[in-house]
C-alpha cells in the first residue's frame, strides 16, 4: 500500500504546517495547538464557531479571507493568520489552493470536546483533515474530551499534542488516510496517559429526545454513550489518549 513520504522522528525546520479548527480562529484550543508546534506554521481558521458542521463547504457565495493577528494564549505573542468566512473544509481548500499549496502536514484542533466513533462524521475538526487526505496530504485531528465537572487544562492538552505528533511522525500512514486523536480529561496531578492505537467505536450516539409540543429537544448524554471495549471511546473514557487511523 502506498504511504506518505518524508516521515521524520523530530519536528524538522523544513516542515510546513497548516493549522485549522472548527471552534473559530480565536479559540483557546487553536492557540494550544500552535504552542505544540515549535516550528513556523500557517493558521487558516474559520472566523466563527462551526462545531458540528461536518464536511460542509461554501459554493453559493463568496468566501471572504482576512489577514489578522491570532492570539496565542495569555502572555504569548500573537502571530499573523488568515480568518476565513467559511467552514473548516473551506479553510483547508483555500489554504491548499491559494495560501500554502505544498504543506507537510495539516493539523486541526484542538477541539473543545471529544470526536470519537460516530463523531467523525459530524465533526468539522475531523472534516478538515479528511479534506486534506482527499488531496493526498497527511493530517491529524486533535480533540480534548470534556467532562462537565472539570475545566480544560489547555497547557496539558498542548503538551500531549506535542508528544503525540512526535509519536505519529514515526508511524506509517497510508495514502488517503489521516489520524484522529482524542485526549482524556484527567484530574490535576493524574499520571501521564498512554498513547493507545485503537479502532473508532461503531456504536451510534445516544438518540434521545424530549417532546415539547411539536418540538423534539435532543437530550442525549455524550458521557454515557456505549463504551465498546477496546474502541476509541473506551480508551479515552478510561483515561488514555485514543489514536485512530481513519482510511477514506
């Protein structure tokens, strides 16, 4: 099977990184992703929140592209980037066709919330790297599972992202495939999680609705979804880093 070339065991200065997300260009997760990359990177991200948009694209209206300074977190220097009035997939298309036609990797995230199992069909975060894979560029999607009783420690997420990137750069990646990574949400001072290669869960998301007159209001509980043993949901909910190879 054909595989990507140019795999390195360290973050090399000759790499070209495109960074995007679906939470918007000002999201803390994007800043955490940027901090995980010690080399120059191009940020091309939606101007507004597009979580759950899947592989939606803009074709019936113009896409506005604006250069802007992107905040890189508290106490961090901002850097130039591109805000796109469109979806995560629009961002990747614009980047590949107009801004950076030959990237080494396309990275998306870090999403505020898990993208496990069936989520990969809904997620704009995942759709961005799926679009890259369609154009035969390798990609990684990063998501931070979020328990409601704990705030997200983005510095921790950034540290794990750097660790996973170094690990995955040494792994073979078939053509037209990408990596989907989900971080657990651990309490402070917990042991470092293991990186576990696993398959996405094939169980459906909870489809539970409450009826209010003519309306149906979704009340599915993400945190109580089926934990198919050994799946990405099970690995992440058990406190480890779930890494799945997604083949188109």
